[in-house]
């Protein structure tokens, strides 16, 4: 039996857009993690950065990811990147002090939610300027946040107990 071509399989050799290492992409330009630097691409990150100031699925803009790689740093999104991601994707996650926090657009505003917390902000600007965790502004503790990312589907809430590997 002949195997049918699957457009979603990583069958195409391509260069990583950050480090230039060879990696594999599907027919749409999406890659798994680069075995050299860990970058994942979707084939449109230059346009994503130009239009939205981010990349997908990594969140860090491509130009900054290249700078971070050259300096030997891990890819780390800024608070501004997170806000840009929220404006584009509408649902985001991050972890702080071993707890996950979900941020979502809703008809009534922006929700910041964890297991023990639910806060509502009138707008993205209100969230960006006033979101706090235990009385500390999120923008001021951003360097302590781990794995800010686009929301992913979990089978259960316990899947969010630990952040995915960066």
C-alpha cells in the first residue's frame, strides 16, 4: 500500500530562520523545535513581526530572537511582546511562582485568571497598566515570569501545573 502524502508532516529540509541550522518543515513552513537553538517557525514570522510585533508560535519577534541567539540567551518575550500576542491571539498564558495565569479577551473586558484569582480589566491598556499578582504589578515582575506563550489546549487543568519547556 502506497503511503499518502501528509502536508502536516515535517518532510521538507529547511534552514532555521534564527540560527541557520538545517531543520525540517511541513508543507506550510511550520517546524518542530530546531535541534540546534530550539526555535519553532510557522513560515511567516517576518510578516508577523512587521504586522503584530511578534512571532508565532514563539511570541518573541524574529529579529530579537536572532539577537538573543547570537548572545547565547534563551528566547524570552518582553511584556510588550505578551501584550502584542494578546492583541493578536486573544488568549495567553504565563507562569509566575509556579502558578499558571490565563489572560483572555471577553466581551466584558480582559480576564486574568488562575486557580485562586480572577481579575477583570476594562481594556488591554487597563490590563497592561494595572494587572497585578499579590499587589505587584505584572509589568514590574515580568522578569520573574516564565514561559509566556499563546494559550494551548489542555486535557485538564492539571496540565497547566508546570510550564512547558522553553
